[in-house]
């Protein structure tokens, strides 16, 4: 039979706490380790050049699709949103469903706490990190 095992498999995604709650206990050091998987396409340092993906220094709170000199997909270029904590969390969970038609070939990070750690780390890559949401 399919019993409790089937229900459990889908539970973690549904049970993700709000990003504000996860950020309050996030570990930017763990996020820095998680960011290693981003480095094949993205530069993280201040003044870093665009690579296969846009440079990510100062990305948290920035207008989506606006890194100078990067050729965005129409989906991201026309998004008209800021990369706030919620949008980053959704995008990092599943780029294809969060912004359909984007060019990022990354499958996503399924673990909610890992996404929060990564977003906390990215938020620190800024001249003026955003205050964490309450």
C-alpha cells in the first residue's frame, strides 16, 4: 500500500516556514558554503564581472534584471520586481516555476533552511545589507 510514506515525501515542501522565520535563525557561514555551487556561473565579489549569470554582489533588494551589461531573458528583464527575501527564496527553490522562461540552468535548492542560509550570506554581500524581515 502507499501508507504514510507517500504523504511524508511531499510534506517538507508544504511545511517550509516563512522566509522571515528561517532568516532569523539562518547561518551566513553555512550560506557561504552553499554559495560554492553558484560560483560556476556567478561572481560574488564587489565589482565582480558578469559570468554566465549576472554578478551577485548587492543582489538582495536590487531590481531584478538590471545588472549592467548582462543579457537577461525577457522573463527576468521584464519582471518588474525587486530581489527581496521572498522572491529569492522562491527563485532559489525552483527557478523554472518562480520565473518561467528564465535562462538559469540550476534546478534549485530543495532544503528551506539551506536557502535561508544562502540568502543571509548573499544579503551580507552588500555595502548596505537589508534588515532582516520581522
